[in-house]
């Protein structure tokens, strides 16, 4: 599986892959349960993880894939906290992984979402599959 094939769907928890496109939306498959469902385009927005990034204080952004790679590198020495930990703990962890993140534009909800996706991919061993493919 390629990183570019993984998408987030607004209003739906978890991560998905696109099965096929239909008129008015797409059919997505939940990566955890493998259940398929129709997601209408007028109700949901679709964003590939490949297109997402974390704002940095130099006005640029760090691609999510690179952030995940850094988190993987530090996994032994600095494991990622659970998404429901305190805001201070979440931002301390992000500071360790990406010291140049923009403190004004990155919110706690962004860090929680990042950690949810990271833990999901880690628990389902998707990083190993990605590194072999790409």
C-alpha cells in the first residue's frame, strides 16, 4: 500500500482507502474493519494523507509523511503519547518531533488527530507495508 492511497474523510473516524468513484461521491473502505460505504461528496471532504502537512514557524509546512518518519525514528526513545493526554504533553511531544512547528497555527485538535492516525498506522503495522512499497 502506498501512503498516497490512504485518505481521511471528514465526519468519519479513522482512515480509509478509495475503492471506486461514483456519481456524487466515492466508495471508501475502512482500513480497520474493511467495511465499505458510500461517502457522498456533498456531505464529506476527502483528503489524502500525502497532501497534509504540519505548519512550521518559517511559513512553510512539513509533510505528514516526514513527521510520521520522525515519530518512527524516535519510537524507541520517545514513544508517542495517547491522543487523550494533556495538551501540554501533546505539545511537548510535538516539540520533540518537530521543533519548528508553528505554535500559533497548530492546535491541540490537530495534534490529537495526528497521534490518532499515527497510533492506528502503528497498531496495524502499516509503516512496514509503506516502507516496502515506497
